[in-house]
C-alpha cells in the first residue's frame, strides 16, 4: 500500500544515470547486421528506451516473421555484455541519488533492463546505500512506452503516483510517465534533444545528472506534489 506521506523519485537508468544508450545502439546495429536486417544507427538510437519486443516492431515492422526475435535479442545481449565491466555512470549520478535521499525522497530505480544487466548497472552506479527499490524487466508484463515498469516501481516502493516524479532520458520514458499522470524530468545525456523531450511532455529538461543536481533546489524534484 502507498505510504500517505512518502514522496519519491523514480529514475530510469540506461541513458539517464549510466552512459549506455549508444552501447545499446551499436549492439542492436550489429545484431541486426549479422541477421542481414541492417537498420541505420540513428533510427535504432531513437528506439532505445523501448523494450526489445517493441523496439523490434518499431525497427522491422509489426508484421514481420518473429521467429528470429530470440536470436536477435541473444545477439544484442552478448554484444552488450562485452561492455559490462566498462560501464560508466554519468558525472555525479550517484551524488544526485544521495542528494535526493538526503531530502527525504525515496529513491527508486525504475529500469526495465534484464535482471543480469541490472546488477552491472548497480555496480557502475555504486549508490546502493541510498537506493530503496530496484525493478527489472521481470516486473513488467509490457515494456515502455507502456507504463507497467513504473506501476511495478510504485507498488514495490509503496509510493503514490501523486507524490512522485520520474527522471528519464527518452521520449518513451516521458510517454510512459504521462500515462500515469507522473511528471517526467528529461535529461538530454541519452542523446534525445530538448525539443523532442519537451514535445513529448517533459516538465523540465536538464543536460545530465550533474546539471539536475546543481539545480535540484529549484527543480520539480524539490517540490513533492
């Protein structure tokens, strides 16, 4: 059950707190190339943030033969896995999480990454001491832009959508939050422009975690609804 007085921040992780958007892009590009289904990197990049099922629908069309989807996902996972030990958080990402916790906000990682990827992302962030709850792909029946992963994050953390803000880097993050009436703060460090994030409905936009941390007192995170 939601706690009446609890306020919190849900954070997307890939491209928001950890610099992985282009690693996913290159991994999907190579997986698709190997399958003789080449797609331009710019097109792939704009789909990052969706779940793999919707990403492949978006890139290859919903009417395609899905029999190769598992092979494509496995190829992506293998290629992306080569980067795990080198994942880098964005500058001051962990400091941002700690500053939110210091303000009494419940810090939740609302990621739809696979469980084995989540462990690598958490190691890169090195902020487990202030993270209240972490979701993974296993917690959502449907992937973004459906809001399932945010629903799971709210349920597991005991937060109420009315007292929560979401921080993400993709249009799909903003759309998912909007379906629950949760304001989404956009960060451009995942490679999506201010115009795209604003057009999707982001309530405020910053360059990266360090910029949001620097403006925290005047940001939507400072005023729980």
